[in-house]
């Protein structure tokens, strides 16, 4: 039995394609909007309706958001170093698209939106693990754009009566992470990059000294956080989506290979990314189910 129509922007991408499959399994009819600049059409489940569209350009979206039960906004350009070189292109994808979507939702009184935000907005925070109340210190145009996007959504949501939840993803990894076929260009998870190099019998490259720490959360846990956010009456505002545990990049490399080399660090990367998940556990009863070691042992990469 169908539970209602859902709209997923960026549904041909890494996280979006997993979310689409989950929603269909739950009995929802799903429409995907994606410009296919980083995602692939064959990532989209055959039971979903795919509309190739660039949300960053002015257009009438009212017909697409009308009569939707849930709207999940995951469309974005997510490469931090690249955002320094093409900030306008990234702003169109990461900020303008959100505004156009919100405008359409307000016009048709669509009332439930989950926005994909990012832990990148914290930059180099003071507190670890970092709570949602920590001020933002964006280190890249991408990080700044994600902060502006989520704040626009929350502000307009309050004005227009739209229930908005912004999920600040930490370092998401899992199957199909390399949707674009170009990890270096589109910011694929470092775990996926290491895994690919290992399969190709190439040496793993660790950026910087390898002591930088990340909070790696599996994509299937992220999908569950999205669905719980949409369904819960308590869900509103900002939530970290993480594991609450941080691990060094050098430690990840050692879990996957006996040897690696160091390469220059990337611009715009924080030293430590480590999320406090107390709020999402309390409000939504969400907790991560898949550890990095389990993912490696069960080949959930």
C-alpha cells in the first residue's frame, strides 16, 4: 500500500539514491530531481520517477512539490577545494536551489522538508564532540553555502509554516559513494578512495600528516536519520548525523593497508570533525548501527 509521494532532490547521487531505495521499500512513490552533474541516472531505482532538472536555475517547481508527503533536499555540489575555484556554480547548487525549492513549497503549502546540511560548517570548532549549538566557522565556500542554505530553510520554514529539519552530515561513506566516477573531482569519501586504490593494488595516499580526525557515519544510518526526521513530530531544527566517535585518517589507512604514502593536505579541511549526537538520540531515538570496522568486515563499502 502506497504511503504517499516523496520528492528527493539529488536522488541520483550517493546518499540520495540510497534514500530513494529505502523510501520505495517503505511503500512510498518517489520522484527524483537531479541535474546529473555528479549523479548517474542508473543509480536511480527503476520504480522512481526521474526528472532531469537544474534546481539552481529560476523555474516553476510548484507542480513538483504539490501533494508531496515529504520533501528531501539533498541536491548539492559538495567538493570543498573545488568550491574555491567555482564559487558561483557551487552557490547556485547549494543556496539558490534551496530558495527556489522553498518558494515553491510555500506557494502550494507543502509542509515537511528535510534539508541535507554538513558538519563542514563547524570548521575548526572549540568543543569536541561538537554539539549543534557550536557557532559555525566555515573554512570554504562550500561550508559557508551549506550554512546559509540550512539557515534560509529554517527561517522561511518558520515564516511559511513548513516543518524543516536540517541534518548536518559528518563523513558519510558506503556503497555507491563513487557515483560520479571521479573521486578527486567530486569529494568522494576518503574510505571509498582508499578502498578503490586497494582493489586496484595502488598505494593508499594519506593527505597531510594523517593525524586529522573524522567521524565516519555509514550511508544506511544516514538514510534512517532522514526518514525518522521526516516522520517524527518532535523533529525540527538542526541535528548532527554522526557516530559520536572520531578516528584519524592514518588509523583508517592502517585498517585497510599495511603501507601508504603522505601527500599534501587539501585546502579547506578542518583538523578534527567529531559530532555530538545526544540531541538526535534524545529527540528521534536515532543511533548509528554500523561501525566502520563492521563495514570493512562485511564489505559494506
